[in-house]
C-alpha cells in the first residue's frame, strides 16, 4: 500500500497515571490496571506530503479501562487553532494513525486501541518544554492544565535524573523521565498527581521512528 509521505521532528511531554518508569515501557501491565494520559507536542519541523507543519502544536487526551493493548479506549485530540484547514487535516491523519504503516508509531497504536473517538477541538495550545531540564507546562484554557518537573530524591530533595533508552520503540529512542501533574476536564476527565512524566525528542515518519 502506498502512503502519503510524512515526517515530523517534535518535542513531547507526556503524563500518565502510572508510577515513575511506567510499566508499559517494559511490556508490563499498568500500575493501577488502567491507563490515562495527556500528551503535548511541539512540532519544530514537519510535513505531510507538501503541507508544512513547522511550529504547530497538538495534544492527545487518552484513557483505557485496562491495559492499552486490550483496547476499548477513548481519545480526544486538540489541534493548534493557528493551523489552517489543510494543516488541521494533515495533523488529524497523522495522529489518527492514517497514512502510517500498521503499528509503526504510537499514533497508530493508540488510535487502533481507541474506538471511542470524540470530535477534535481546535484551540490555542500553550506549551513550553525543556527536555534536558525535565520541565514542561501545557495549557489549553478550560480543558488541560499540566505541569512537568524533575523527580526529586525523597530524602535530600535533590533532583534525580533517569532515562529510558528504547532502540526499537514506536515513539522515542531516548526519553528523560520526570514527574507530571495534570487536570483535564471535558469528555475524558483526568486527575493525575506526581505520576509518570516523559520528556522526549521525537523523529517520526510514515514508517515509524527515523534513526
């Protein structure tokens, strides 16, 4: 099958309800038996066919009643209000896993495992992320408020640094791990406090991670 050629370089902050480390990263079941997450993306460079995506932002709001691979999940996307119609359609196709080799990216996996898709929202997305510092702030007014920060040693209070190196993943090759706290309202409400935070540089395409 021929796919539309697309590629993005982006910075990501993700906050899910699992403990630090997130068992899903190791093919284990989620900490609390179910999965909830909010993820922000800043696209620094990107295209979908001849449509440029540079500078655009997007958010995923996700929830599964059990582990992701068991399906029956719910998904809502937020697309940058500054995107024009062609860019909006392109981002939706990428983030719904369309024009992508099967299971090559997390976008395809999450979409396939989420039959309950709410209409996308087009809104201003305020997103600042520093991967190395493990710091982020993601805000969609009236919908999402998410903060990322480093993990701190419970005895000394010193900043603790740890990474996950995944040579054969479908999202990143190296992620900085921190702590996230998020509140999401609307169709998929989330309340996450000092749980798994993931900070990563992404380089994805139709075929998956670009190495």
